[in-house]
C-alpha cells in the first residue's frame, strides 16, 4: 500500500527547480506530492484492471463497464510503473501480453450483439465479463485511437529478445493493421466519430481542432488502410475557425475542455515539430497547449460566473463527473449544475473542478500547475484525495445538503465531491506527470515507426523528426 503521507500547505514552495532536464523542460526536485499523485493514479489501473483480459474499468468504485480508451492509458501506465519500480518488468509484460492477446482475439462482426468490434475498431464500452459490446454503445473511432496509443507504446516499450516481448510486438502490429480507417470515412476526407450496427455511421466527423490529431496521425500511418496525406491538410484548413485570443492571453487554437489539448500529447512529442499550418502561426502544438493551459487559469481569475474558489489556486475545466442535472438557488442566485459533461471556459461551467484538467497539463506549464495542485491539496486534503489520488472532481459552489444529487456527496467545508475515479482522467495524470518528469513516453513513442510515418505524411518536419 501507498504511504498515506500528509502534505503541508507550504509544500508548494519546494516544487519549482532550476536546471534543464533531458526532456527539454525545466527540471524540479521531485516533490513528494507529485510523486504520490502519480503512483496512486498508476495503482488505479494496476488494481482495478482485470489481469486476465486487460479490461480497464471506466470508473471505480461504482460498478462499471470497461472503457477501451482506459485500456490504452493502462497499457501506457504499466511502463511508467515498471520505470519507477512499482511493478517488475515481468509483471508489466504479463499484464500487457494478456491485454493484447484479448484484443487481438476479440470477435469482430457487424451484428448488434456478440462482438467486441468491427473492421478493426472497437466499441467504446465493453462488458467486463466477456468483453463484448456494452448495451447499444457506438463503435468509437477516437476511443480506438486512444487504445492504439497504448498498444503502440507497448510495441516500442517491450523491445527485448524475450519471446513474450516479441509476442507483444507482433500482437500490437496485428491489432493496428486490422483497423480499416478508409472504411469509416462516409463524408470524405474526414473520419466519422463512429458507427452503430443499428443505424450506421454517426453523422458527425472529426473535423475541428481537438484530441482527434492522434486519430489522424494513426490513420495516415496505417500500413494496410491508410488515409491520404491530403486529409491532414483538409483538417488543418478548418483549424482557423478555432484560432483566437481568450481572456487576454496569447492567441491559440481553442477548444474549451482541457482534454482536447492533452490526449494527443500523451503519446506524441509535438515539441519542436511543426506542420505547415502551425508553422504559419509561429508556434508548435505543444506551445498551443501551453497557451490553452494559461487561458484556463486566466478564465478562473476572471470568474465571470462568480463560482466559489476559482483563481490562481484553483482552476481546471474538462470532461468529468458532476453533481447531476438540476437547478438550485444558492445565495439568492439560480445555479445550474450538470452530471458527466465536457466542461470548459464558458461551456457548461457549473463550478466543477477536475484535477486532471491541470495535472494533464503539467508538462505544458509546470510553473503554474505544480503550485496550484499543492495548494488545492493543502486546502481540501483528504476530502478530495483518497486511495488513488484526487477523486475525479469537486464543486465548492454547491454546498446545499438538500440538492438532488445524481453522483457524489456534499462534504462540509468543501462542497460537492465525487465518489469515483475515471480511467480516462487518471490516465493523463500518470502519463503527463511522467512526460514532465522524464519525457519517457515521448521518447519511447519517437522510436515507433508508425508514429513517425504518420507525422511525416501529415507534413511535420523539424525537431526530433530531423
């Protein structure tokens, strides 16, 4: 078990260091709090994932189906756990091998039931017993891409001559090659968000700036069913609709919830490499995410909705759990709240803060994330920080004990606090803390030929690609 250390409010003073790290980011004396957060988030995946199938829970401790995106984060977390000595290489190898064997063998077909996926894609959610489609969820292109991020990380991480590691590499290649990207393009050149056996393709595409960049890098790189390089050009031509200033900050591609600026960067090192579009703006996509992080803090300081606790010491809006869907009066003001939702500045902002919004940006802007996280921890302590680190979300604005809550509970002195951890929110915490500390995931993925090929077909040049 993890040592349940208490941390003092003064911990933030020790978080910022001074010299240059190998990752290219300013280094720090590794703080106990950040290390503890990372290990606890890793333990979420190690403890709650089925070792026989590799299926990772969408949430815990609420009984849940499995999330294929959470599996991608879990596969990545195992390498982090090995690096820090939390598990052995053999443990990481065996869990990874079981996971990839399950997905390689999972039944594929176009019927409404009895299958885990179709044409190489997988359903967003899978049942935890047999790993088949859960309810009537969609065949998800983005969640398949996030799964593949972990699959390709495993392919490059397990690089030894050991037969089990060779098997991991072969299975990863088989899973990746099976995805028929050129099938799920009903409105060329863009990829549909998904497909249902009952109704066909979802009528929305990945055609704006968001987390879909990883999807397109993988689709362009496919050795078997690639999309043409012009797809990336068409995608970035649509980006200018998202370019602008926010809250007095520097101009950047805007997407309100922070996850849209984070997920692609978990596996792809965008520092110093640029496609023609972002080069025309004089920055790279890493810098864009840094600016987006600062914009979130600036929004919290502006606090146009008058939410409780917002400011330099408490900020971070993204997709996360919320109290429920209702309106109540607080301090003579009508306040609307939401259950699980994609939150962002000016978009469904009901005062719900998600620690993953900041921690997933720790590699972009450690100088503002680390002190804020220390102060949030010192202020709210065990009320929001338990076995696997920070609970998914909390809301200091909602303090009414009689509120019709769908999730969580009211904690005196804090407000509403979630009861659950979410796999897709724990994943960026593990991974981006590691990319901040050592750049390890980026370094591993730079060695993957599929990632390099996809970036080059998209027109990226410079930096480590050179």
